[in-house]
């Protein structure tokens, strides 16, 4: 089950049912199934506090993923800073906020699946998977 929450922001995701269906399909194509995933939309200060307290990192980010997966079942919390997603949309996605938000959500799911992005090679694979699954989202919505 995928559930959506807000912390320190009034953001509301449009198309929740479509997003759930898409993310379930991503998991299935990777040989996984969705268990309990919480997607929490928040502000930059809120996510910075989490980054400091739990990861000892002192910088802003767009997403922090807490993995609680069991074998092929994806469980976890995805904290997404709406502030940083908006800023990144302006910088990387020609101002297309929804596209950037979808990229960040699937990025978090890919982390739960087991993909990482520490090395340049891992980053390239992650970006390739993000692009593949963003195209899938477009297909599913046709």
C-alpha cells in the first residue's frame, strides 16, 4: 500500500491513484512488490532536520529514503522536499514540476529496490532507470 502524507507543507499530489498504479508497475517490472510505502511531502527545513538528525548530513536534498524492505517486498518512507523539487524543476526539467516530482518519487522506489547512486556508474544506471520508468508512466496514462 502506498500512502501519502504532508509534513510542514500544504502540497497535495494530483493523480494519486495513477501514481500508485505506476509505482506498483515499476516494482513488478523489477521483480518486487509494494508492501507499505509512505511518501511524505515536506519543506526544505523539515527535510534538512531529518538529514542532520538521522544521516549526519548538513545539506538540503530532494529526497531521503528510509528502507525497511523484506526480501522482495518494498517497505519504507520517502521524504520528499517540495521546495527542492520545485527548485530542481526550474534548473533541470525546464520548470516542469510534475516531471521532476515523478522523477524523485521513482528515484526513491529505485533505492528501495536496491539501486544506488554513489558512483558515477551507479548514477548513470539510476538515471537510465528513472527515464525508463518516466516513459512507462506516460504510456500508462495514455
